[in-house]
């Protein structure tokens, strides 16, 4: 997500809250899509009985085009400039990217972006204004798509495609050279690409990682004013403008023995306890037995205290344990002034890796969950309790946060990577919490 979206959110939050309060006082919140399986009010309470359970699920696309596993992104941004957030994904089997124009919560129109062989292996994807023309473009595996700039008038306008020498599992945004424009970080943090040139700069951060810094593992960890990059168990110190030697520093990550696909995390840099020092929030992913942590920065990225978030309670009919938390985000989801943490388990029924002594992607029989860890402490002494807001499919893969409908709170958009439900879908959970 780009800094521009955050700025917009800050500006719109107050008016949004007022509008929500007025609306909520007039009409009860209801599940308007009529699917009883998604009636969140029927779910058992896991938290302390505040909000957080009021989410309404909508399909952006069901089914997505194509067959079998593999979909990139999603990227989430206002591509057509009409004030609401739109989404993009691509499918492996069609080698095609699609953007979804939000008409309203229930109505999203699919438009083709481009077909190209690089999309066959795409996973990471992010919206960034690469050419600095004021509208969001999209970077994914080896290619980026230039927003044509007239999508409001012609949503099927052609996106020009550029190539760049990066991609892979993690493609994210962050201002690395400090010029005020977001750049692209790719290759699990081993390289970054200044906008608008997109010419590769090596960080020296190669490592034996399946995943690491996405979706927001970029931020200033040593307090020197430049943005650093998080990888599992270490962080890369920005030499100043991103060019030069990136020194490596440790932080206390907990490796998972026999992880399904090796070491892999989702990361988010945020000042969780509001002490002026950016902390690391991370979830394990691409393996069963994943957990979620926030790691408190006690100094300048050289002293850390790890806090494990409680695993969510098992869903009814499920089995103990956890799957792969392949989605992570930090935001004040209930707009009460403190930061909460979201993570969601992905759908993925694969167990073949147990033949090699690895963990399955989830304990057999586990029912996936979407979880908000509500901050029940204070802004400076946070304490988190898990509230399960989504049970069973769709699971979450590479979720993005943003105020999709412009009502002042943070919503969630996510897709399926490897299904255990009938179809591949792109999904939107509207935040209906106060
Ligand atoms: Ca829009
Ligand atoms: Ca720094
Ligand atoms: Ca802090
Ligand atoms: Ca909160």
C-alpha cells in the first residue's frame, strides 16, 4: 500500500467516523449479501465482547478466471481515481492480470490488464506510483503495469507494460532513497528498485528464505531517518539513500522446525507501543504451526523483546493447532485509538511435504480462521486478545489493508492461492466495527 493511501485515510478518518456513528444509530448492521454461512454474528466470541466481529464478506470475483493454483497479489489502490479502492490480481494458468473496478461493495467489474509469461510464476504484487504521474501503477514478477490514467472514462484502456529485474514471492513498497516517492522492494528484500527508473540496486540481502518482508516490512528501525528492510531474523540497514553497503543486524525471530517450505514470514513495521521506536510485527507463513508476534524495539534496532500473540481458539469442529498465516496487517480496526493486529490462515490442503519430514501446510482437519488481535491494553502498553471473525473458507493469502468503501475504517482484501474450497476467489471483508 502506498503512502498516498495512508495520507488519504488520515484525512478521511474523522469524517468517516462521524458518518458511521450516525448510520449505526439509525439502522442495525446486517449481512446484506444474504449468505447465511457468512453471518458473523453467529460466530462464538473469542475476545472480550467488544466489536471486531462485525465484518461483512463480499466476493470481488467468484470464480477467478483460470484453473488450478496460483494467483498474485492482490494489489489494492484507487486505479480509476473515483475515490474507492479497486483491486488487481493475476492468474498463473491464464498468464493474465485483471483489475477489478469497484462499483459498490457487491459489484466489481473485471477488466483485463495484460497477458505475459512472467505472470505464470507471479506471487508478490504491489500498487506504487512508479512513473510519478499521480496515479497508482502495479509491480509484480519481472513486469510492471503503467496505469493508463483514464480508467474512469475507459476502464478497458490498455496498461503499458514495463520490465524490471525483480519479483518473486515478496514485492512491496517503501521509500528507500528518501525522495518522498515509494520505491519497489523485491526478491524477498535482496534488491530494490528506485522509482521511476526501476533500475536494480542490490542490498546484499540474499538468504535462504521462502518469504520475508511483505507486506510492509520496510521502515526506520534504527531511528536515523531512512527506511530499513526486514527479513526473517535480521534486518538490513539502509546506508542512507539505499545505495552502498547495507549492514545486517539480528532480531529474535523464532524458526519453526521442519517448516513446510522453509523459513518464511509476513512482516510489518509499525510503532506498536507508541514510544517513538518502530517495532516489527510478524507472522510465520507457508507452513503449518505458524504463529504471530510483535517484536519490541528497545533501542536503535539493537535490542529487542519478543511478544507472542496468543493463538486463536479452534473453530467449532476444527482440530487444535494453526496453519499458515500468509496474511498480516496492523491498523486501528475499531477506530478506538490503539493499534490492532490482523492475521489470516490461508487455504492450502497440501500434505505432500510430510513425506520429506516437513510439517503439512495445516494440521489435517484444521478449519482456517481470520483473526483480529484486539488491543485490550493501552496505546503505550498494548495487550492483544484474538477475536476470530472469519471461520473456514475463504482463507487469506497476501491480504491487503485499505479503506475500500471510503467510510473511514480499514477493510481487508485477499485471494486464494491453493484452494480447498470449490473455486478460486478474490474476497473483500468490509469492516463494520465502530
Ligand atoms: Ca476506484
Ligand atoms: Ca534507518
Ligand atoms: Ca515502539
Ligand atoms: Ca483499536
